[in-house]
C-alpha cells in the first residue's frame, strides 16, 4: 500500500465543498481542514505508485476550487498506536 499526503490550497469560499468532493474520490481515505499555509490535507492510499497519478493529478487537482497541491509520498509509517497494539497481543488487562 502506498500512502501519500497531499497539501491543498483552495479558494477560500470553496474549502468545505472541495473537502467533501475530495473525500469522495476513490483512493482518498481522509481529508483534513487545517491551519497554516495550506487549506486541506488529504491522505491518499493506493495499491501502486502509478495509481497516484489517477487519484491526484487526474481527479483531485480538477476539483473545483483547488488551486495548488504538493504531494509527499511516505516511506515508512511509525505509530505508537500500532506498536501498543502489537505488544499487547495475548495479554489481558
């Protein structure tokens, strides 16, 4: 599974609508409205790296109101939640 984080600038008056439309794209698992230089951050999860072109370039970037994107592809995931779950297997509380 390939995971990418897409930072998105939108028209100010289209943030909620763009977020909703982006969240409905197959391959987008989550969309967050955020503070700072970007308006939205979307999490894309696809089977193959080539699928990112379809999800981001062909679909997400064409949502009305989207002005710019920057994509960061993850190498590895680190999660305390995942580690806690792994170490607690077989132990009852």
